[in-house]
């Protein structure tokens, strides 16, 4: 593409996004993590107190995590095990935490979204969760193809805390859909549901026999050399095989199809509920997780060597009513890219690298998300508060950038606001 045409196209896309974004609701979203706040929000007075503080700081929507990575849930379920204890702390389950959040949030004029971690069912640091405690579901865990140990179940990888599942396993999909349907049906007053971890664990997953068969059905032929026709290793470096890009496309299809199936199932129960999703913002490497969160009108094959011409078919932005992204970087302005120390930068989220790119800043990543979603959906740029520990001014700047470059801001998590005492900073960052 000629440079002039490229610039013209980008300007038109930007103009289109600005027009569409003006119609999207402005929101300031605060996340309430399940395990980090397990004991705190097992108390009704704590819920009342912190919801009021959140409201006073400018929060419009709260996200209540009710299905953490263990696969347990924080509401009375007939399907998933209920979490009644965490790190030696127990909670009274004679009353309904999520129901109380809904009651009190709505009293204050705030909306409530329930968050559910989908393709994960165990915590490897504690050897706890569904894949550890249910012998049948143990077979659902993802299998990694690693240079050091070959085919390795994720529960044996103790440097990874999330015991991820195989997204291509139809039994896994049915089970997770049943939980989502139960949740939405049980709480008709929910304003929204936000899915998390609807993805693969890493580029190295999933190489189980289940995935091989599913991929071969997709190809309509056998894979002669598995996994070498997809990828292998030279030392620790990935060597791409002849089917690598087709494998990447198929994984994106798996996630795409689940997203659309989940939306249909949830909307059938409650047509008015907001259907949302969380992903990271680092699209140039997010393909490693089997996720194409862009608009179907964006073609990544024009920019990235890993994208097939058909990859764009498996974009799913248009399936969402709300999209919140992790713009998880200390550097705020694109100009701060030059300050990134690639040797020591702390990026631990799945598929992140240590590169110094503009899209590894809050501003640059928010602009990237806007460009790729084309204004089709409301986007709320998110921050991981812990990254700004000791730097409250940078946190305020980052919050303002999120609000400037998207339809609002998402803050993860309230526990850090509480621990750092950053209520004033939160309000300042959310104030125009």
C-alpha cells in the first residue's frame, strides 16, 4: 500500500471511530477481585462502605468477580463448587454476596457486571481447584508443548499460577456455558457479564490429542507430523512449520465460535444484559492466545505475517456490548516509549514481550484498540494499579489518558486502591 493511501485510510478510520464512539456510554469501571477481597467482601458493611467510596470517586460501574481461576464460584451454584474458604479465611454463605452487591449498587445508581474466568479451573500455586479436585475434569487441563519437557500438563508447570483448560474441548465449552447460563438466569437484575480468560494459555498450548483431532477436522485431512508440522523448537526458539498460520487461524476460530455461542445463550436468557469481555491490548502478539478481538472489518493480514487472509473472519468485536482492555503499562504517553528499559521491564501478562513499542504505552495501546475495533463497540481502557505503586501521579496521568483515548476507564483492582489509600488519586484521575 502506498504511504499516502495508508495515511488517508488511517485518518478515515480515526474519523469513523470518533463519530461512533460519541454514541457510546461513558463509564468508569472498578473491578472487585474475588480472592484478593475474599474476606473483605464477605461482610455486608464492607460492601456498603466501599461501594459508597467508589461512587464518591466517580465510579459508574462495578465488576464483581464471582468465578476466580480456581473454577469455584462465589454464589450458590448447582454446577460449580462454591468457594467458602481462601487462604485460611472462611465466609458466611448464609447470605448472597452478589445479590447484596446488586441491591446496594443499584441503590447508589451504579451498575453491576459479574465477571467469570472461563477457560481456567485451578490455581497451581495452591494445587487447588476443579482440575485438582475433580478426577474427571483433570483431563480438561491444557497440554503445553515445551522445549524442555515436551508435552506437559499445565498443572505440572508451577511457575504458572492459572491452570488453564483446553478451549477446543467441547466438554469444557459445554460445562463453562452451563455455568454462565446458570449465573445469568439466577440474577436477572444483573446489568452485565464480563468474560475473562476466554483464550489459550500461550502459544505452546494446546497440543493434546483432542486438539489434534479438532484441528484435523478443521483442515479436513490428517496432520502427518504432529506437532512438527505446526511448530517445533531450536533450543528455546520456536520454529514454525508449514501449518503454523493455519493453526493460528483455527485457534482464533475456536475462541470466536465460543464467544458467539456464549452471547447467544446469555441473550436468550436475558436479552437486555450487557455482554462484555476483557482481553489484553497487545494485539500484535495476542494471536499467541488464540484471540482476535478486532472488528471483522479490520484485516490483520495487511500488517502481520502470522495472519492468514481468513484470520479476519474470526474477529469478534461485533459480538460485544462492552469491551475492556488491559493497557497495563507504567509508561503513559507514546513519547515515554524511549524510557522503556527492555532489559528489566516487568511484563508478566500472557503473550507480552519486552519490546519498546508505542503500543506498550497507555496512550499507544488505547489508540491501537480504537483503530482495530473501528468504533463498533464501547471500549474502556484498563489499568493495573499495582504497576504504579509509589507513583500516584503517574497513576492519575494514566487514568486521564484512558478516559481521553477511550469511552472511559477500567481500574483493576479495588484492593490496591484500598491498600495504597488512593481514593483521592482515583477521583482526580476520573475527573475531567
